[in-house]
């Protein structure tokens, strides 16, 4: 079985969004996947989520990486986390403080 790490398109018309997935190379682009590694927004060129440990585990098992998935991985290594991650953390901490104040 030839396993590849590649992008799977999700989203609506004129608003693409991609998932970085591990799947059998003989399956369709949006077919059954073995693992979901992360998400990528091609319009803003941001990596929203990326599980590097899963990515490296599949590479050690012999999975091939497509050119587009390599570019996303390089972008992730260059930028680190997504620009919205600190905003999400701030919202979560505000929600926790309001719950503590209510109690």
C-alpha cells in the first residue's frame, strides 16, 4: 500500500480550505483518510493546526509527501504557530476567569 501525505480540499466555492491528511495514494482526493495531520488556509497562507509528531511518525513508516504538503510543512516550520492561536488562548482564559467569578 502506497501511503502519501497530501492536501484534501474542504470549504465552499471561492473559499477553499485544506486538510493535511495521510491516505492511500489510490484513493480519491477527498476519500477515506488514515489520519488528519492538520489544517491550512490557502487564501491567508496560514497553517491553522499541524501535528508534527504524527507527521514525523508517518514519515518514519515510509509515507511519501507531495510537493504541496512539503510547502505547507516548510511554512509551518518558518512561522511556528498560526497567528490566531494567541487569540484563541486569550478567549479561553477570559472564559475561565468569568466562570470562576460567577462561582
